[in-house]
């Protein structure tokens, strides 16, 4: 027998217990195993899996309140639904492909249908406890990393329902903590989508009377140009209006799940709105002009939804139910109801028409401005040394690596050179800036539009004509950790916020954290991102260790960059809260200097940085 065959014999075939399989491949079940610093980290999927079950009970007509507490990384969720049948509590919490949602009888339009979610929480938690209360009796089970440790039954005065408590395992989610802002957004969305339901998060009550209308009102950066159009039907609800901001901001939901990456339902809704508006006004508007500055939300409920992955952020289903496509369902409803609304509210229709015409006029003016530059940019792109492209792009929907596609925006040849040498050529592109980009707040529209470097960047991203053509899922701003680097970072963020706010709203823009220090001795090196981490590293390696302070990305060798842009990459998302106004933010941080800004800088001045108030 050859040596190759001898290495691959029957002993190489392994069968894992269900919990070990989940723990070995957590990404298959909960996505990222990040530390909680990003809203799509698996930690929040764990919370969602538990709360989704409680929501499904409410949607089925049982229980009007859900209590959620998060304290010292322990999450507890109590609902007042029917409770899990006591004899099936162990199976429901620890046996894959076991649940009450495989036929549409008990849960007609549920989010979780595969009998996996709660088991993923169990397996990835150092402690997982679940108790079901039903008609004066209870059953309670406790697990550690998926292994049952106790099982008890008895009588109780508790109201019917289910209590779940878990502590995520630090072996999987290293040094994690929950960002309460992310959880508050999650709970607030649950309230918008389930009018009449009361949710409590650490004692704070979330309740919505008007559903998606409340969502749009609460998240608009300024007053709408006309009263939001709010229309509800069986298994569908939507709200739209127009504001003054750039871009398009439409939230989408399926069976109560916030589909942050959209999917077939959002595409159908966008298409239906554009078609209806064109037909109502009998004008051949460009869809982009109709959707410019639009704000809204759409929610549908479908039987047995199909999602792109277990994290359920993008709908892949094409049918609402057998024989009825999502495209037809949404299209027919929007075309009839929105057209009727505009006929009944001519004042609203008039304001909408003027806004669309203004967007059309602006687009044509910009197109005329750029017409003479397109050939120049196209030719420059062919020989452009700024962009080191990758092989797989976000638009490659059939490629499983598409969502991993990213582009690093760096400053200077040394930094871009280091990243280029060590990057994953399949999914990581590099774009090199030449010095500081324009301050798009202080420069005229013409100057910004004619700037060749920004035109080349837009060409690389492929978002000039349609956001759907975005070539990279993650746009990563990678600058030096000094004053100039911070300034470049701020200038790039301002550019995206002003001209492409949807990139920020949809979670595509990130800041790369790079290490400030390296603490090392003869045996080990530790890279540190703060003074606190440096102190801990010195304590671990000894006070005689050598300390290197990185001032710029160019000082970090390609071999060192391997850790910083790979699996251990630390990214800070650029986020907007519901209360943030983009024009006010940009004017405050990058507009004309004011006493308020000077006061803000002085109060927040870091002792390890020297900042010049400009």
C-alpha cells in the first residue's frame, strides 16, 4: 500500500457529535465568531435565535410581552407563549432537525424553520439553560457546551411560556462583549414589526403603535418632503416618502427578520415603486431619479422563507407560497395601492413629482459635467497602478466567496505595497491614494466631480450609476495611526457620507484597526492596539521586553500584515444611528471652524496625539 493511501485509512473518517460539529464549524450556523464589535457578529445571531422563537409565539397569537436582560454577558429571554411541550424540551434544545415549524400548522409564517437555531446557541454557550412552563408544570434543563448537565421537573405558579438563559463561550467568541446599541436596534425593529407586542430590554420598554410608519419617522434624518405613505395589506406592509439626503434608504423585513442585505423582496419592491410612479405620472423617469432620496421600509410574510444562510440577512425565496411569486405578489399590491393613494392625495403626488424632476435635473447636470471626463477616466483605468484588483467580486452572486470581497483604501506606496504582497488575491483588492483626498465639504460640487482620483475610486467601486453594481462587500479605510492618517480617514468617510450614504447605511464601510505597538521577547511577539493591551503584554512577557511603536502602515512588514488583514482582522464599522443627521455631522466635523468644534476637540483630546485645530 502506498504511503498516501496508508495516511488515509478508516481511522481518518470521523463522526462528530452534534454539538462538536457546531463548535468546530460555528460559521455554518451563526456566521462570524467576532467579539461583538460588529453588528453582524454571531453573538447577536445567538440572541436573535432565542428572541425569534418568542416572536413566533406572539405571531401565532400567544404572549404579548417578551423580557430580555443582558448582564455580565449573560443573556436571558422570557416569553409568555405556550411553552415548549415538556416531554419534548430536551429534543427541542439539543437534537438537530427537531422543532415545531417543519409544517406550517403550528407556525404559519415563521423565521426559523430548520430546527437548528436554538441548538447552535446551546452548543456555543458555556452555560445554556432552558425552562418551559405549561399549565402549572415546568421542565428545566441546563447544558454546558451542548452537553446536558441537569434535567428537572415540577409544579409552578409561573405563567405559561419559555425562559432561556445563556452565556456565550469565550473559547469561541474571544474577549467578547455585547454592544447594547446593536441590541437596542434589534429590539426596536422587533417592536416596529409586531404592533401590539411589548419588549423590554434591561427594563427599557419598546412598543410600536404604527409599525413601519414609526420606523420611518424615527430614522429619518430630517422632516420628510410629504407625509409618509403607509399602506398595509395581508402579509405585506410598506412605507415610503422622500427627504433631502442623497441615496436610497429602504429597510426590508421578512417574517419579522431584518434582511440587511435585501433579497428578492426588496428588489421586487424597488422595481414596483419605480414602475408605478412612472405609470402614474405618465413619464419615462429613470428609476434612479425616482429612488433618489427615498426613505422607506417594506415587510412581507411568506410561507417557509429561504435565506442565503443561517444568519438570514438576505432572502433567496422566489415564491410567497406555491403558485405565487414574490415579484407578482409585491408588484400587484404596490401598483394598485400606491397608484390609488397618489390619486386620492394629489398634494402628496405633486410634491413627489417635483422632487423626482429635481433629481432628474441634478443627474443630467452631473452627467454633463462628467461627460468630458469619462474617456479620460476609462483610459486611465486601463493603466491605473492605483488599483490592485481581486478575482472575486460582490456582484459574483454565484460564487461563495463573493461576500468576502473587500477593497483596502490606503495612502502611500509603502502601505499599499505591504498589503498587496500579503493579501488574498481572490477576495482582497487594494486602492492607493495619493496624499490626502479632497475635503468634499469645503470643495465645490464641480471640483469633487472632476477630481480624477475620486473618479478612479468610484470606477473601482462601480457605484456611480447603481448601488446594486457594488464590486466589494467591504470598503476598508486603512490609514496610519497618526494625525495625518486620522485626517485622511475623516476625509474618506465624509466623501462616502455625502455622495454614497447607502454604502454606510448598508454596512459596507469599515475602518481597519492596525496595531500601535509590538511587544516581544525571544520567544513571542504580541501586537497591541491600545495602551491597555500594551500594558497587559508587558505584564505577560516581562518588563524587559522590547517595545516597538508603529507610526505608519509602511513600517509594518508584509509578514506582519498577514495577521492584520486575515482571519484576525479588526474592523470598526462606520455606522449611522437613527438620530444622526448627515448634513449636520459633516458640517460640524469638516465645515467652517466654530467655537463648538474647538470645544469638542479640547474636551476629547487624547494625550498621546497632538492635534491642530483647523
